[in-house]
C-alpha cells in the first residue's frame, strides 16, 4: 500500500472537470446505507487521458507524419501498433475499475488532532485482478491498493481529525492509471463512512503559583472527605476528586488537594461544575476527567445539559461518555 | 497524484530502461557513424554503472558539455544535423544523454516515448523481417516497463510481460485494419528525400569494365513473379538502357524523341508478371524483353526503355505484360541514321573482316551468322578480368586480346554490324535469374547484369542477337556461379537443377521466398495496391475520405468489441449460493458485525456466536449449508438452495 497526497486528478481538464463533476454529482444515485456496497457500473466510470496520454498521442501524430512522408510501411505499422496499444490501454484502464464494489468499514473514534483512519473494502467479483486502485476523499490522503480476482482488499484513508463531532471525509473518488498510465479512469462512490471525533483531552498543565488554599467545602463533591491538608501540583495517579476544579477553571492548571482521609471511588463529572469557561474548553476538560477516571478504574457519571449518563465504569462506559462529549 | 507520478524511480527500472534503449539503438551500428554509436553506448554504460553504485547524476555543466559534444560529433560526421541519417544520429546521442538525468517518472515516460521514435528511425534504413521482429520484442519490453511502473506491488517481470504481451496482441487487429485502410498518398507531404547512398544497378553508358562491379555483387536487383509458367532461361532478357551512339570507347543512349515506341506484332502469347524492384535511386525500370506497354507512372520510350516518372527510392512493385517473340515494321529515318553511326576509330582491318563476311552474302542474316561464327571459332574467351584496353578498345579486343566480358562482345559486334550497314544498337539489362521454386518467383541479382545487341532486319524489325552466347552459351542457360567466381580465371556457371542445390542454398531460397512475400504484402503496399485491393473486394467506390472514416470507425468498433468482452469477464459470475450467502452477510441484524474480507464462513459464524449467543445456532447452520453447497462437491440443487434461503429468512433478528 502506498500513501499519496490528495491532489486534484491528473487530467488536463481540471477546471472543466470541476464543472463536470458538479453536473455528475447531480446524476449520482442517492447515497447508500453503510455496509451496502456501492458498485461502479459502466455509467459511473469516467475516463480521460492523462498528461502522459496526451504526450503519447502527440508522439504518435509525429510518427504518422514521418511515416507518410517517408512512405515507410513499417513506420506505419509501428505507429498503428502503438495507436492500437493506446486504445487497448484505455479499455484496460476502464475495465480495471468497472464493476468494483466498495463499502466502508467502521472507523475507530479518535480525539481531535489525531489521525482518523477509515477502512474501505474493495470487492472484486470479476475473474481478473484489479491493480493499483486508488481511493481519495476530499479530506483524506489517498491510498493505492491491488484487489485480487474474486477477492477483496482493504485499504485505509487517513485524515487528520480537526473538529470534534462526526467526521465525514466526503465522497470517495476511486481511480486508476493502470496499466500504462496513459488514461485515468475514475468513479465516485458515497460509502457514508464516518468517524466519531472526541474532544481533545485538556492538557495537564504546569503547577500554578503558590496559592492560598480556598474554601475546602467547595473542593469537590466527593463524600467522606476527611481533612483538607492543602494544595500541591497534580501528580499522575492522583484521584480525580482531589483536583481543585476551581483552580482549573481559573486556568491555573491541574492542582490537587491533599486530604488526609479515605477516598471514595465514585465521582460525578458535571458540566455545571465548570462555569465561566467556553464550551470547548469545558468539553476538553471533561474529556480529560473521563480518561483519568477510567485509567484509575473509578466509577463515574457524566452530566451534560440534556444528557445524563449514569454512573458506571469500563471501556464501553468510557466510549459512551466520550461519544456524548463528541456529539455535544 | 503528482507526488506519486514524479516520485523517484527505483534504480532497477532505470537500469531496465537503459538496457531497452540500448537494444533499440543496437541496429544503428549498421547505419550510423561508429563514433556516434560508441559515444552512445559509453553513456549507457556510465548510466548503468552509476545506478549500480547508487551514485548521483552528473552535474549540469557536464551534461551541457556532453550535449554540445554530441552536436559536434554529428556535425563533424555528417556535415549537417538534418536529414534522416544525421537526425537519427542526433536523436541517438541525445537519448544517451537523457539517461544521465533519468530520475523521475516524468523522465521515464519522456525517454520511453523517444525510444519509440528511435525505433521508427531504424525502419528508414532497413525493413527486413528479422529487424522487425527484433524491434517488436523491444517494443514489448518497453511496454512491460510501462506496466511495471504503474503497478503498486512490484510483481515479477513475467507478470508485466504477460500483461503487456496480451495488450500488444489485442492491438494487432487494430494495427492490421489501420494498415490496410489508412489512406495512402502518392507522394510525400513535403520533399524529405532520403539521403542518397551510392547508386547501384545499371548505368546508362557502356564502356569496357562497366559491368565489373555489378557482376561481383550478389545483391538482388529485382524479383519477378509470373502469372503463368516462367519463360525459358534463353528468353529471360530483362531490358534496361539502350545505347545508340559510340565514340569508339563508350556507348551511350539518345534523347527520347517523345515519339512512342513503334507498333509491335506479337508472335507469342503475352507474358504477365509482377516485378518488385530494389531501390536504384534512378528512374530506370526493368521489364522482360519486349515490354508491351507502359505502366501508369512510367513512359515507354521509342526504344522500349521503361522510365519511371519518379526516382526509385524505395522498393517498387509494378505489373507488366511482355512479348517474348515479336515482329515490327518501318524504321524511321532517324533510326537508320542512329543505327548506322560509326565512331572515327574504325580501323582498316575491321573493314576487311566485314568485307570478308559480306562477300557472297545476299542477306544480312548471313553476315550476322558469319560474325557469330567468327566469335565462336576464333579463340575468344569469356572472362571478367580482361586485359586493359587502351586507345582503340574494339580493334584491340577483336584482333589482339580476345578476352572480354559481355560489354566487349556487344560493343565489338555492334560496331562490325554497322560497318556492314546493318542498323544495330546495344541493350543492357539482366539476363536469366534464379527461379525460387519455394516461392515460385525469379530472383534476379546484380551479377545477372548483361549486355546484348539488336539488329534491324527488314522483315522482322529489331532482332535480338547476343554475341556472348556464341562464345559462352552456358551464360545464357545458367547464371554465373558467384561462389566459384575467381578473378582472372574463366567464369564458372551454376549447374542447373534443383536436385543439386545444397542445403544452405535451399535455406537461403526459403528465406528469400518469405522475404518476397514480406516485400509484396507489407513493404510495397501503397496507394495502387490499396486501390487494387478495394477493387478486388468490390469496394472501389470508397475514396480517400471514405478510407479516412473507415480508419476511425473500424478500430473503434474493434475496441468496442474488446470492451464488451472484457466487461463480460469482469461481471460477477457469482454462484447462486454465494449470492445467498452475500445476502446473509448483508442482513441488518449483522450490521454491527460485518464479515471481514477473507473471513471464512465458519470463522464468521463463530464470531457471530461469540457476539450474539442467541444467533449462534442459526449462524452455524447457515455456514454449514453454504459450505456444503459451495465446497461439498455435491450437486447444487434447487432444494438445497431453498433450504439455505429458508435458513437465512429465519435468521433471528
């Protein structure tokens, strides 16, 4: 498999192609359901010569003129053989894509800033292998893969997840230059692939300046807190309920409150506890807390305006919470 | 895409292209200056060495220097950089230089296309079958290279060769159709003459020694294919230049007076035949004595020379009709005058000799008989290396040396006949030829060049008299055996009869037979053969524009056929059980658990069972039914299919 950059197709009619593609989109069948393969039928495979194809045609024209002028029959023969080769290559390129079935797989959720990875299944039901099939999406780097005869292949489209929420890389362009690179055949499929993008977990910041301890009763909702001892920089492994949320909200980074007594294993992560900061920061803080709580195998609940996820634990619970944050 | 296309190529592919380029240029060793070829191959060797060592490309200034040196080498060798030889040399050198900066995909495509150009220049020099097959193999290699640079996984070379071979085979019908129907023009678009090399073939003048070079050449002058049986050897006189005027040493022709040839009364069935003439770079065409009429783009002169309207730069094929025995009447006054012209150096002993023959002879025929008898009975020898003749060649030859070749006998005989007041002229051409029974045609070589005379007899017109036949009758029956030709000795003649031909000679004849077909059908295919072909097919209503349209339509029709065939093979030939199983995999209940590519039915059933214990039973049943149908080896019946269909329908939601 080979990664490439998503750049406009290598056809010489780029602007024309842009206008044409708008027209084509109107002709496209309605998007299919996820899991349903989209098949590139003969009405959905387009083909144009590449730059090299045009240069090749120019060469053939010169060879033909030479053959006419020297009245050289073997010159004619070579010219016509190569003409035939070019035409046959066109059919082969078209055939390479024709009837290819495509369906998208499930993309694993990622955090903002990470790379989303969309699996794409190319299903070849024909008797000939298909070589060098390339998939591109407007927001994803293209990939090239072979599909053996009567078999399928999987490739991944990679795209940086830049925004929280559901990330759809857009309509997929399948194309191929095989076998000679003189023509490019392509077709559009809408596989409906998508990827859930969780918010970025808030960074664990530097310790703030020495601070006078605030009121201890506001230091969290944890039950059974014994004696509040003071504040110290956050250390890995500190329990969530030790965190001084207000300090966090004032953007002083993560500060842990030291308690002398026992700790309980239950927390509620509440949107309302982070007042006065913007939505995205709130979400990213909550995201960090979910991850922290999960890494400490604590039980936690998540409360967002209109969403309430009951207290639980485990991988499934974590993803449910993160998904709620992503979709917020 | 750009990144993929312009990415650097692996060294192995650069090496392959370099080797193929070398293979494409190799036959130019025959055509181009040695300095050019050596420089070219040194550049390729350097490129291969750099690839091997993984070293960088030469610097820019070095490449510029090499390019200038290339121009200089070509200019110094040819005095020009235009024309097909110098142009070919320049292209070769520049391609050698191009390998020095062969790095990206773009470079590869450019070099590869230019290599196709280099291949086409080979055909300007030679058009043999072997060369064509060789260059076809190179084209195959180049195409395979194109396939392999477009593959993702670099599979084996065999794979790329197989794909490109199949594509080339598929393009052959398109090539054949285009070759036949693409309209051929009569002349070039603009004058782009092939640079001429030394002239070969008959000269328009005759003097002692003018046949030496020809007779030692085994080159083929032309091939002749007869519609019926070939004429017997003693009638195979191929008429070329006719000489009337003598200055005592050299015989030459007269200007055509633009009057057509005199009427001929044939006395035998006409002989129809085709001639494929090798390029002569003159306008002379050969025909069996005596041509009955001109061909479309040639003139028949008053003395029956066939002169083309264009120079013969490439092989020419034409159809002719001749009469081997004939009669004609009325010699013009100018004909009498020219036919009796005598040089100034006629000596008294020549006149005495003629007077002796004329004594008591009432008929010119008797004089002629006596003259031939003189050559036969006196010690004349037929040899290719006669002694040098100085002031008066005819006199010296007749009375002193008496050793000579056909031109000596013809010249001497013509002079003597004119002294006897018999109008005489000398005809040069070819005599005989080797009949290739394997290909059913006659091969006439330069070594068959010959000269004879024609005398005017009142009741018969111009009559062929071959004085050489009086001295060496075997010359007329058989060809000179060039394998036994020893300068200075008497000439040996090839023994007739196919039975005595040795094996190698048979192989040569077979090869020539194949070559002749190649010439006839491929190399000499032109405007007139195209017209003839259309006529024979009853399609002669199709004109140039129609051919142009056919050239566009027919290949596209073939292409559509290919596309249809390939699309059909592409279509799913899915068995019914596979279709059912696919339907099962696409069930909405399993949306969350799609079958992974390549996952076997049993594994998939197991995975379903792990995920949805309630569906385990059904999944397993479906997998079993499917496996039994697909791989069980038993007959697929509708009942089994229905069972599978039922199980899928009953799959729990």
